[in-house]
């Protein structure tokens, strides 16, 4: 069979087992979150003793507004900013961003690819498309599981609208694209896949830590604007069901700028191990 | 540049930060030529080749391949190019068939010679169904040759092409080279396997430490360089002073000594040597290997070139 997009096919084909495992992992994890959310009343967790959770805990519910983790949207949002969810997303981003350029340069296979009549832009475009497709699939699985849970549980459906679930999924995709852009730029500039994976993990982990510190410590509140988790707010989306256009625009713009930088960097570099 | 030059390199310099890959390199390869590119590891052969196929951007100098800039005109040049990297890296989880199909898809051209090449190089259908990760080095090299030639390119650039090939397959490889040149194709063959270059190439460029040492025909290179002089002494006294001939690095084995003497010095050296008790004497033309080593031992300031 002739492949119309051979570079895209190659990136996904080589990682197909890992991607399937991640998709199954995401489905199982979000199922657990939904089941736990349905079976445990939020009031039993924090409000039973008359206490409210600390404000910084909003970081764990995916909110920058008024959504407490001691609520159904907060608990479901927690499943969409949980370290396990982040780890799955970063694995996809790091792996496929590294595969865009750096992994082929490091292994030397770039020599076979780039002596063909294909442009560097096409190489990066197909590899970016592979990353985007994998991210869409991962977020679609998470969104579908939460949506099914909301549909099947009247208690959840009362607190969370389906449109809120889909907005949260959309934000999740924008979040992954936000991290993917800079990761692709690192891949386009370096010859080591470890640098790309390290940078991707740093973007995610440091971003989460900065947002948490900004929520917990008022003097550092301004730092929240440099974290993607300030704009990625699935808890708010689940609670209100409205698209936060500003946040969506910031996440998308960062991703687009990073991707544009990747194209520029790739056009100028040498392509050899 | 000559109008018929398929490869035209002028004052090519490629630096990696402070490290010099190649410096002020000049090469011209005519259509239909099998051109050898010789040098030890780190001499700059692979750097030059990567500049020719558009993987590296020259720091300075001129590179034209088939009249095109390999980087700026890459998409116009690549359809006419067949390339075998020196360190062939393949995707280990793809089968041989998938690898060839992938590279053909990227080439975007028909592959009229694939089946014939696989058959002649001994890659069976069963081999092609196996994952490349299970291939021996020789099989990978065969696959590399097939992918470089399957679309019948006008210019074939081969970096260490016979590495890992068994003697029978090497014969097939040389036959393919002969057929390619007979069909008007141009071949650039980089190697440190001297007999390979001696057999396949009409002209050869030798590079050392990133600089061109000489460009000559293989025959002229052999002719211009050392003569191997072997002497056997009759008196059983073993190694001894050879007078002026001691300048030619005598290699002693008992009463026998071997020297590599430049052609113009042979007669003078023999006059002095024959005053010694010589029992037997042979003078023969050094092979390319000796010529090659001689060039590496003797720094050359200006590259020589014959027409």
C-alpha cells in the first residue's frame, strides 16, 4: 500500500504499541476517577468536619476561579489535571516531539529521509500532524469516558453538563498543543531526543509547580500567568460549561508560536548525526 | 566549472564551531565518471558528501550538483540522487519490504529496478518480510544499495558501499557500478578500501585532515608514487646502514629489506645499494595502497591535479 503521508505514518507506526497502551491507560484512569467521584460524596471528603480545602487545592481541581475540589466538577477536573493524566500527556508529547526531528538526527535515519525530494517543512508538518493526532486521540478518550460517566450518573449530570465536559476536553487539547509547540522547537534545534523529552517534562512539571505556588502564596500570584495550568482550567469548564476564549487563545497561541519557531529553526540547521 | 560537471565543488569549507570538517576543497566530477573519494577516518569525506546531498550547509564555498544547489534546490535535485550513507541506519522494527516502500514513497518515483536489484544482491522475499532489526550487517548494506539504486538515479553517491558485503555480493556490486556508468550514470564512491577504489574508479581524490591532497587518475596516482624495492643480501649479516637509501624507511626482515622509493629517486638509490653485497633485487610498482599511504606520510601544500 502506498502511503500518502509516509512521515506521519512512520511516526505513528513506530509508536503504535505505546500509543495504544497510553490510550487504554487514560481510559482506565478516567473511569476510576468517574467511579470514585460517583461513589464518594464531595461533602464527605472535606466539608464533613466543617473544614474547607485550602485555596491552593484549586490547582488540583483545574480551577482558577470558584470551583473547589470538594465538588463534582472539582473532582472530575482533578482527574484532568492529575499527575497521572499529565504524565500520559507528556509521554505522548515528549515521544512524538522527539520523533519529529531530533530522534532521526540522533539515530542517523535522517540521512535516509532527507535525501529524498521532500522539504524540511514537509518533514516537520507531517510529524506535527502525528503529534496532534495522538494528542487528539488521548484527549478524546479522556473526554469520552468522562462524558459517558456524566450521562450514566444522574448525580454527576445534575452538577456537570455535557457541554462542560466537551469544553474541558477542548481545553485539554489546547493544553497539549501549548506544550507541544515548544517541544517541537527543541526537537527542531537539537540532535538528542533526551533534550526534547527533558524539556517537555520540564514545561509540564515546572508549569504545574509554578501555578501551585502562585495559588498558595499571594506574593507569587503574578507567576501564575507564565504557567499553562493557569489557562488550562477543566474544573471551571466542567462547572460552568462555557468556553474560556482568552485561555484557549493563550494556550493555542503559545503552541502555534512554538511550532512556527520549530519550522524556522529546522530550516536553518544541519541535518546530520 | 566545466559544463559537463555533475559535481562541482569550489573552495568548500565546512566548520563545526572551531572544528574544521573540510577546508577549501575543490572537486569536479564529470558525467559518466566513477569518482573515488579516499581518506582515513575524520579526513572530511562524509562531511563533503553530506554537503553534496544537502544535509549540511557549507560554511563557505561553492557546491553544485547537477547544476543545482543541494540545499536551496533540494527538491529539484533529490529525484536524480541515489545515496547510501556511510553509517547506514534503518528503522529496526520495519521489515525490509516496508523500508523500501517507505523510501520509495518519499522518493515519489517509480522503482523499476527494485525486484532485479533484490534478486541480484541476494535479498529474497523471505528476507524482505523480516524486520530489519534481525538483519546482519551485510543484509542491511544490501538493502541500503537497493534503496539507493531502485529508482535508477542519474547520480549515485555511495559512502563506504562494500562494508559488510561478502565477496560474491561485492562482485555483483562492481557489476552494478559498471552497468551504471555504461548507462551514463555518475558515481561518487567514498571508501577507505583501496582495492575497491582501484578496481571501480577512474579518478580519485584523496583528502587528509579536511584538505584535498590530490586528484588524479588511479593509473597516474600509481605511476607517480613509490616503487617497492626489495633487496636480499648474501652475507647473512642482517640489517645494516644503507647510506642515502636509509631515507626511504627500510623495513628489515633478516637479510631482506623493503623500501618504498619515489620513482625519480629509484635509479640513484639503486646505484648506492648495488655497491652492497646484494644477492637478489626486485623493483615493482607500488599498489594504490602504498601510493595512498605515501601521500598521507608526505604533507602536500598544494593539491596536484591531472586532467
